[in-house]
């Protein structure tokens, strides 16, 4: 009997018995201002437009008696005098194991047409990162199945990495390879500000049916409001935290931090914040660490995260890229030049770095990676004279070795999209190429 009525009891217990209301007095762009209701920043409110459609909005600021709100959907149909009702709660999302294989929206509701989700509990979308001293030291490697990452930019379980690339270079394809091949227990994939066309394309071509079975995909497309895109990011992180707290190792694939920053820029400027760095208000750079610090290793389980960053015009020092690099535990750079030459995945090894490489690699594997990087660096330094035919063999033993090894390393780093490279096979092959031997046990 308890099971039959439990959901109704929960609804009654969570219901507000006192309703606080207000009235809209101005709508300007995406910003709605009302006199009242009594509320706090982050609280959900709702109102009905002229057609009776229920619109959910969130309080983004309070200025004297004026409450500033932003709706999760479009503002069409809202007029001065519309009644605004405070819900008494902030955004919470339903979570359970039944989320696996599902596609949900920024509010945690399913958007894949497969029916409702049976939720065992609800989690606040906004939460604090784990305390610094509660985080265990990362010593275990996570496998991505991508040779250029596992061999030369190894990632620890609970590490947070950035994937930096221009538009159209292959960030989604790269993340799809990780989602299919990783040894993590669960994937949580956040598509924030993505083109609507690319959602199904990612699900079918990059993730695939097998990848989706152990994944939860959170979608907030670019046509949705800025607050919906922002909350989609927090919803995905909250889902990852739920599975982490179950003792699982989670792979969080977040695309993209740049569009998250764009959304907060729109919200901040609409709320009256002054533009600071290249048009971004201060709140953008305050929210980025609060979001990214929620990932990482915890006392039970871990969240390994790959955050993509759209590098505008190849400028790696623009504000969002620079801030992301300062927060994350390493970065992988995807090169447009390599992609143009048909080198996939187009990982620029010399520009990529993992800050935990020495913690998760054996001494022999680390030496092999350093040797491979050395060959690539020597070749890159002499590339102009080599390509011009001006280099004379024997002039430099280091360059001679680099020229000899370059084709082998390039062939090793190239990988078909649907190929999964086992870790031991990857490391063994790199040791063979570089001549580094694993010490006898």
C-alpha cells in the first residue's frame, strides 16, 4: 500500500501551502521584470501567457522591489500585468538508473519520446563541489581507446581535460570515440547550445546504439533560451554526480564550455552586469570553476570530464579558453591543419598536455611518450628545410632519427573513427616504435 501512494505523499509533502505572487511590469528581450513575488535567486517561478500556456522561469536577480526572471522557453504572449507565482524551490531533477539510454532536456524531462522516467530520488541541479581534502589522489588511468590520448596524453580516472578546437575540426567525433571506447561505467553527455540537426547525427553516427545503452544524454539546443542552456549544463553535472555517488566511474563529455559562457554572458548583460573581458561580464568567469570543480575524484566513485572549448579564430588565449586552461588538469588540442591533411583524430600532440601523465603511467611508458614527443619536436623544428629539400642527411643525428621515425609515429597516431585500440596493445606498439623496453619484472 505504501508503494502505491508514495509518489502522492511525496507530492503533498513538497507542495507549498503559501503562494507568493507578483505582476509583470516589463519584458525587454529575454528579460522579464515583475513586482514580486517574494523569492530568492535561482528559484523557479511560473506564469500563464494569454493563450493559457504555462511558462517556467527562473529568478536571475533582484533589484529593490523588482524581480528579474528569464524564461526557459520563449517570452511570446507575456504582457504587463501577467501574474507570476513563486514555486518555493530551485531546479531539481529526477535521477535513477533508468536514465541510462535516455535523452533528457535541461529540466531533466525526457525528450526522446520513450515515455517517462521512473525516478527514485531528486537532486538539485545546483550544488557545491566536494571539499578539496575529501578528494583522493588520482593514480588510476582511464582508457579512451584513442591511441594519441592513451599513449601520449594519458588521463587519470577523475581528471578534467579540455578539448580545444576551432569549429568543424571534429570535437563531436572525438567525444563519440571516447563514449564508445572508454572503460568508464557510465557516460553522461551534455550537448549545450548544439545545433538541432547535430543532435540526432551525434546519437546515430558518433555515439551509436551500443554507446547509448550506457549513456545519459542531456540536450539543450542553441535555439533554446540562455537560461535553459545554462541549466542543461548543471543538469548534466548533477546526473553525473548521482552515478558517481553510486560508486561508479563516470565519463562526463561536455560540449561546449564556450556556449555555456555565451549563455551566461547573455544572462549577465541582460541583468545589468558590465562587460569586462572582450564583452564577457565577471559572472562568466565566476561560474566556470563552480561548474568544472564539481567533476573529479571523490571518496566514492569519480567523474572524469572532457570539456570542449571552441577556439575562436584559432586564438588559444581568448578569455574563455584561457580561463578553462587555468581550471582544468590538462588539454588536448585538435588541429585544423592535421584535419585538412586527413590525419584523424587530429590531435596536435606537441600542443597537448596531461598534468597527471606521470601519476598514471609507468616509467617505461612515460619514457616512450617523451621519446615520441622528442621525435615529433625535432621534425617540426626542421620541417621547413626538410620540405624545401635543403636538409642533408647526416647533418644532425637527432633530425635523421626524427625523419626515420616520423612515418611510423604518424601511422600510429592515425585511427579510424570506429576502431577501439586496447590499452596494452597501444602502449606496446609505442614502446616498439621508440625502442623503449619494459623492464623485466
